[in-house]
C-alpha cells in the first residue's frame, strides 16, 4: 500500500468535494441561542449543519453518533486505539462588507467564498473526504479513525465538553483548523470582561454627553464597526467637523448624522481574528479614542480615557502590566472585542487574551485585577483555557512531519499559534493545516475563502496521514 498516489485519489473526488462543501457552507450555522430548542440547543442553523454531516457519513457507510445535538462523530476501522480528527461546524457572524452573499458559497477565481470556507467547514469536508479515500481504497487499519464534530468552537466549547463527558478520548489526533506544516503549541486563551464601577458624578456637566456606545460581536474578532450617540451643548456642526478630521487623519471610513438633536457617529474598521489584533483595524478603539478627546464628565470621561490610556495602540498588554513572551509561543496578545457604554449602565470591555505556554496566568490575573481596581473597574474572568503543547519527538508529530514532507517536498517546520483549536481538547493533539505557508489567512474576515487547489492538496495529505497514523 506504499505506492498509493494520494494526490490522484483526492483529485478524483474534486467535484464531489465541491458539491458537498458548497451545500454545507450554505447552512448559516451561527450561534442562535435566542431561537434554540431542545432539538437545536445552539440554534437551527448549527443543528442543520450537524445533521448534514452525520447524514452524509451514514450514507457513505460510516458509523455515526449524535451526542445531545451538541456534537457528533463519524467513525471507521477497528482496533483498541483511536485516531481523532477534531472539526467544528459553527461559524462566526458574517459581518459587513462582503462582495457576495457570505452564505451563497460563490465559486470564482479558483476559490470558494463563504463564511466558514477556511474556518472550518472547508477543512472539515477535506478531512471527511480523506476518510472516504482511505475507506474506499480498503487499506488495512489497526486503529479506529473518528471524526469528532463540534458545534460551539467559536464561543464556549460546550460541544467538546459534553462530548468527552460520555465518549472516549482519542489516543492521538489532529485538528484541520489552522496552518501547515504542524502546530505543536497553542497559547492559553483567557476571555475576560472589564466592567466600570458605578460613578455618581454629574454626567451632564460636560460639554458632550455620550448616551450610548457599542462595538463588536465576539471577543475573538476585531470589531469592524462602532457606533455612538452623543448630545452636546455646543454646535452640532463642530462635532461633525472634528469627527470628519479625525477620520481623515487616521485614513478611516465613517459618517455622522443628526437624529432628534443627537449626533450619531459611525466608524468602520477591518475585522480579523482576535489572536492577532494587529491584522485588523479596531473600530471600537478608534471611536473610543475620538470620544476620549471630547470634553466629557463623570463615568463617560473615566471610561473613554481609560481606553485611550491603557488599550489604544497596545495589543501586547504592556500598559496593563501583562506583557510577556517566550520562545515557544511568542508574545501575549490582547484583543478588545466587545465594547458597551450607556449612561444608565456605565461601560464594559470584553477581551480575549492569548498568552504564552510559560506565562503564569494566576499571577497575571492578580496584577491586572489590582490595576483595574485603582482605575475603578472590576475584572471578571469569563473563561480560561490553559496552553497546549506536544513534545517534538512524539509519534504523532514524527508521523505527520514525514507525511507532509513526502507529499509537499518541503520541510515540516513546527509552529505555535495564538488561536485555539480543538487539538487542545486532546491529550495528544496538534493542529494540522489546511493553510499552506505563504497563504492568506482570512478567517473571521469579510470575503473569507478557501483556495480549491490547496484544499484538494490538503485532502491528499490528510488521507495519507490517517493511513499512516492508523495502519
């Protein structure tokens, strides 16, 4: 079986792959808890995507299982040991500014454009077709191979938490949800909320009053839009003029309008994955920066000046005493992903912090808590997922390195990332593709796409990897 042409086998299935992938991408599997039910705990779209994959697996002769409509798996082979392939079917909200319908799965220029094309539906289908190749070739396996399908990766990971309460932990495995060659280390993920303490100062004494300010949908996305409602005792035209100059000075897009004697300020940014905020343009931070320069009073003044002093222009947490870096996973990063302010409730900021393997999280949390107390803010830890690291000389990494090098002719360097993949759910798991070195990473951005030639190539790599890990 050593003479199998894995590239040829993947290419044979190109059209079938495209058909199945387009159908999956057309499902709007965004978290929708407001319209959930017992049969669809995370919303109808996510449930539809899960059922689509399980039905596909059953049709193709795999063993399938649904775990409380939160997760599922597709399995083949026999043996005591289990090779896991961890994928997810949920996607982040589409956002604004797409050149085509984000759920139409438009094919053009050798790419599929859709939310989830690269994160993670396109790669999920590639791994599924890799399993199909191995199954249809009838190669002997001495381990079981199981694709584990999650539905809540972009938020709280309730899917894998529930899954591993009842189901077997794979001996080893990989997640097709990041970069090639091999990601052997992932930063810790600390999601937190900074909440402004109540302030009884006169909110109406300033020249400007911020009635409401919002930006962002998820902490793991750089906000691409921000909006504020402002009242002023000065001429409205002066504020609009200042805002337009601010936009011009920072090469930003936005607009202002007047409604019921209130000024509506809107600013556009650029979305990006929260693991590297510098890849985006944070609309919330820029609009906060502008508002901090106005003559405000009370809690509004404290809120926006805090953002301007401690967060604007600092994605590494230096001003908040969190700066840290190590040789395995690089810099700690901070993304301010959700902003909210109103006269009634005060202000809050939601962050995701991606911290290195050797960072002392509890020490960092205490330092931040102390600083925030001095600035009249409280700290709430929403969740904390510890870093993940697999030894370089393990069977898993050695095998995947050999497969990658054989099929690409390139050296399989080991990488670390700030993103969190399902690989960290495994005791021995790594992230493995699908993005090749030099490829554009457009996950969580407008016009997200997957390059068709590249994903077919990844399918071949996954097929050989499954064979080598399970044979």
